[in-house]
């Protein structure tokens, strides 16, 4: 028999053919461990394959976890930076406001000091007239003409004309704002029409505002003219027992309330 086809028994050393399962001399199984235990071998192969597959998955999970941690850390850092920027911006704004308030206060002090110095240079009666003029303007919202009349009137303050004129020339008043305040009073308390308010503001026997000042007032006053007409109509109906027709005529009359036809009709319809 060809020597290449022969081998020795692993147990007794006898010469046996390659590939046989048992030695004919001693009966020893010639297969290796894996061939003798195929079931165990199969389990080992599966375990090895499973571990090979799981290693990349674990690496992937670890990579994802590290990536998520980095993203979370970057987000936290971004939030901290943004919060810091907001705080810094707020501090800048607050500092700016403090500086502006300080500047306004300083300017006011300068103005007040200047006024004190100027008052010290003028006659006492001139300074007194100016103080009175400020009171009338701020509290009673007078027009320039009414203010001058009040300062010089025999039934008012009786200042000399030159002292009153000094006050008018030096008072710092917003005449349009004064006219608007007066208009609001007439609209709210006396339920006047827009035309009547204007006439009252410009009348020589009324407030004596300039036409431009009065027009500004009626253009900006907060009033419900229809409701004013209704209030006037109720007064005529309840206190004077007038007919609807007479009330309507009184509301639209040029010598009466001067409401528009639409406003007067609303009043009659809602009496």
C-alpha cells in the first residue's frame, strides 16, 4: 500500500490507513475533538460568530453615546454663552438708562439754576407774575390770551401789564396741549358737539385759543359725539319735556348744539 495513504495510530502507533475512524489494532477513535463532538462544535461556531457581530454594534453604540455627549455638551456651552450675552446686553441697557436719567437730571438742575438766576435779575413782581402764570397754565390749562387777561384783570391778579407780558413771554407752556385738555373737559362733562367745542375754545367770550390750537384739540380729543348728542337729548326730554322733533332741531341748530344730522338722529332713535 502507498505510504502516502498510511499513518500511525495516535494511541498504539500501529500503521493504519488515513481517514479511518477507529484503529483496527487498538480500537481508538482517530477523529479530532471537533469531529467527535459536532454539536458542541456548532455551538462554539455560533458563539464566535455572535461575538464578532456584537463587537461592531457595541463600538457603534459607544460611538453614538460619545457623539450624543459631545452634542449635549456643545448645547449646554451654547446656552451658557447665550445667557451670558443676554445678561451683558441687559447690563449695558441698564447702564445706558442710568446715564440718560443722570443726564436728564443734570439738565433739569441746570435749567432750574438758570431760572433762579434769571428770576433774581428781574423785579419781584415780574417773577411773581411768571409763577402765577405757570400755575394757571398747568392747573387750569388756560390759553395765552386768557392767561394774560387773568393776570391783568381787575377781578383777577391785577399785575401791571409789563409784568404780565414778561410772564407770557417767559412761560414754557404747550398751548395745543392746554386746548386739548379743555376740549376733553367740555366733551366729557358738558357733552358738547365737536363744533360747539371748537367755538368755545376760540370764542372771545370763551377760552380764546388760536384757531390752530383749537383745531388740534378737536382733532385729537377722545369723544363719542353720538353719545354726547344722546346725553343732550335726554336732558331736553327729561328736564324740558320737549318733543322728539324739537329735540332734533335743537341738536342740529347753529344756535343750539351744532351736532351733525347723523349724530342727532342717533340720539332721537335711542332716547
